[in-house]
């Protein structure tokens, strides 16, 4: 794996540094190994264990003890500390007062931006634009590094097929091929060309693995996955991250097949180390090692520490379990010197590659200049434009006219609330600098139109969020009735109504799963009331998951999914609504009609009565089996046609490559983007294969009347799968179907055969 090879130890005097102190050119594996070997020879058992401990910072009661531990070399990392001065203070203690002067690595959840907040990760996946995602995470990395952060706990690579799960917002959706593409882009964005690239941070692939398949969509609950599901669906994005050179992994909280992921030898040793050759380090999720006791897996905290360590968790996050027990366990011979060195080695390697030994401190005078980079702010607007998905646009209601003199109502709890344009993971973002939908529309039209706003509805979680400051004081009944009536009155006196509905930021994310896909509060009632007025209505969704749009899809002429769009979300939405940008995003998840359909995903297997059969009706007697919107779906303000599907040859040998091309034409009157998608189905084999699998995509821009030829290559990676019948990866000589189009229901069809 690039950046982590270890060879014969050779001492090195120093490294070439950039002006920021980071390595301008990557050190060789020999150089890094030599420096690590030299350090390990000098370290006591206590100091080695110290490198395996991530100490809590400002938000945990034990934080008062942090400084003293650092003086003794009993901490390798600190998290939950913000502010360059505070970070430098701790670093000066570690470097200036500890015996071996080993620097700290500071970690933080930089998920989708630091100061300038990008759309939530699921939304970024909806762009189907890996280069954009890479640029966004590179901007986030530059800001985080300038603010003293060396290590981000991202990307989240959890595949999720249950939209009730709150952390759906942090990943790339339901598909492993799209997820793998987003994984590679995020790792490259965060880390740059190599670990230690100037202006970049260490990435952390999380949560390893299967976390998104929790039972009932309930956060933290147990996961049971067959080897087929694990290898074909849930592991590919993580393997893509390893192939891209990711420097660290984070284990998941939950039990996987009854073994907690934090102490899961199969995941952390057999798969990650042995099969994939990962040479970085693994950190637990917060308090994860200590939680092995809560999970009924470890008999006490010493047992938890031993199990987590032996399974392959290098660093424990903030539970104190390693610090309490590993030195004694080593003294008792339960942990060998070689095992301890192996655990410490990749942590020291990362610190060397990041340039922390040469320049451990952050320039406090340069932070604001980087955080206020105009190009970063503009990029958040572009990202929000490209992430939005147009779900419905009857009679071409969108784009809206900028005709002067009209009165426009922007109504709903998402209309003018900056906090909800962000997410609970965007804690470094500033709501005061965040543009709301109302502000975006108002500023877009200026004095040419009357734009008014009404919140209409107050929403609250039944059970409070785990994050402080997420909740506001609930309205009284009198306040609620008054606000609802004011919104209805505003709609009646307006020519056009933009309904901004969805979910609070606190309703998605960690600890934010929900049992229903219905609109929270009285939003559905309000939408029906306003729609009954017979005026043009545009529904803009600000949310972290699919919601029940069955009624809206039949009665509201225009629906734009904007997700939680980030700092420039309001401006981006206004750009889209009024035609200064054209929506081109596509759904990274299948959109159910009702929660009763969950789990629902496009890549399901055939049955003895497949949905393609002429007499198929539904597997439910009370509801369609089909989704409301298929995976990969999204409209534009223009239209596209697909033709001239060409396979370079009708057969390909095992291990060979097949070239596929198709012509895509913009048949409308405005420029637009289309995401060209290629799907395959293997007709027979040692195991049943899904009806369709995404195996290629490309987002292209087309002028009116323009035609482009898009080409894909299918090789061994795309045509192989993990077979439960053989217990391994197989590529089989069989017949295949192939489709190309604008979503997973694509109809342009071809076929080919793999031969021996």
C-alpha cells in the first residue's frame, strides 16, 4: 500500500519540509522505519502504552488530568480540543516537557468541512462527482490543518440500506460501487498525494465494518451479515480506502455476528491486515474499548483492554482502558514486547510522515486567512448545486421566472434556520455565516419581487439529541397555532409558494435514528393545506434521509431534494430554483414509498416470481413493491437520450476486459449534466446474482443538441464476486445482461458472455 511500506531500519537525520513544516516530499519506508526503530529502543513500556492512548480534551470530565499525563509521555493523541492556542499549549507540554519529546496527533470529526461547510456526505454522493468530492475534502483538510488538526475521523464508508438509520447522512448510500468511488475521492482529498502532503490531514476510514446494517435501523444495535453480504456489499468501500492509501481506520461500536467490532479479530486482523495488507493504525470509536464490558463481551476492564489490543485496535479513544491495564498486562507476560511494538509502530510512522517531529506547532497568525479562503466558500455553493436532486417537475414549473412584481412566500421550518442548513457534525461551521433558503431567494430577486417568510411549524425530537445545544425551547400551543395561521395567511396572499420542509439537523446523525419516514410535526398537514389553494407550489426538502413523499409526488408539481446543503445552501437553492444552475444530482439511495418497504434497495436478487414477470403485481397486498424513486434517479431542466450502445466484442475471456460505449444526447433547450450509469447482471453461476449491479458511471455536461460518447471498461474486478458456494472470490464463464441509462431502471440493453 502506498505510503506504508516498511523495510530494513535505517536512521535518518531529517526530512525535506514545506514552509508549513509538513513533508514536501514523502520519506521512504526505510527512513520512516529507521526513525521508528530508534524511538522504540528508547521507549519504556509505559511510554509505548502512552502512544496507544487518545486522551479526552475539553468535553470530558477527565480533561483536567490530561496535561500531567502528557508530561509523563502517557498520551499519544488528544481529541475534542478546539482553538490553535489550546492545541499548541498541549503540544508544547508533550514536546517540551516529556522525556522523548514525541509530538501529539490531534484528531477531530471534520466530516464535511471545517469553517466552510459542504453538503452532508450523502448529498455529496448524490453529486456522483468524485473529483468534486476530492476538492471539497481537500479544502476541508486545508482549513483543519491550519487550525491545528492533523487527523480527521472521516470518511464514513458505511453502506446503509435502511433510511431510518441516523448515520445514513454520513456515508454514500446503499451501493458499494458508488461508495468505493466516494471512498477513494475522500481519502485523496483529505490526505493528498501521500500521507504528509502539505495542507492535508490523515484520513480515517470508519466504521469498520457493517455498522450501517444495524437491526431496525437503530443506532448501535447488533449486525448480522453473511459472508456474501459482507464481502460484496459492506467491505468494498473500505478496501477502496486501503487501496487509496488511507492512514488509519476506526472500528465500529456494534456487534458483528455477536463479536464487537472493536475486538473483532476477523475484521481487524484477518481482513484488514492479512488480506488487504493495511499498515496504518486502528483507533476505537469513542469509549469503544471500555464499552466491551457494557456489551457483555469482556468480563472486566482489564479483559476489555486485552481483547481490544489482541484483536488489533492500536489506539483506544478516551475510555482510559488501555492506560489502566496494558502496562500491567505486559508485565504479566500477556502482551509481548513484539506485540506492543507492532501496535505502536504505525502510530509513530504517521507522526513522522505528517512532519510533526520537525514542526509540531501551528502558526496562530495564519489560521483566519486560510479559513476565510474565498475559493472554499464558493466551492461549497457549487457542491450544493451539484448535490441537489430534482425529483419532480410537472409542466416545467422549474426553473422559476425572475419576473418583477411577483409575491413569493417561503414557508416552513427549514426556510430560515441556518442551523438546519448544516448538520450536527458541522460544529466548526458558523450559522451566522450560513445562507438560508429565504435569504437566498430574497437576495436573488432583490427589489424585483416581494419575498416573505413564515416558519409555520415548530419541531422537536421526542427524545433529546446526544449533542449539547441541539434543542430549542418548544413553542406553547398558542404560539404554534398563531405561527401556523400566519403561514397559511401568507400563502393566500402570495403568487408563488416555496415550501421548505424536512428535518432538523438533530434528527439525523449519531444517536438520531427514527422509526418513521413521515414529515415531523404538522408539515404534511401544512403542505396539503397550501397545495389546496391552487397556486404554484415548489417543495424544497432539507433533510438527512428519504421521507414519505407519496402524497407530494401526486399533488406538488415541483420537488427539489436539497439535503442539508451547507454554508452556501440558500444561495445554491436559489440558483437552482431560478435557473442560474441546473440540477444534475442523482439519488444515492432507493427512495421508498413507505417505511414498511424497508429494507429496499435496487440490487436485490431474483425470486421464482421476479418483478420482471408479465403477471407480477406486488409482494404486498396493500402497497406496491416498487420504490417511489429508483436508485440513481434525478431529473434535469433538459432531457437526454441514449443510443448506439456498443460492445467492442460480444465475448471476453476470464480476466480480460470488455469495452462498452454509448452515445448520450441533450435533447432539450438548455445545458445540463447527466450521470451516465452502467449496470450488469450475471444470468447464472455458483450463486444467485442481484438483478442489477452498478459497475460504471460518469457525470457529463452537455450543451443543447450536443452528443457525447461515454465509454466504460469492464474487467475482472467488475465481473467477479464473493461466492458463498465456493467461499471465495470467483469470476465465472457465464452470460451477462448490460444496461446503460440515467438510473437503475435503465432500459438500453446489451448482452455479452465471459468465456474460458
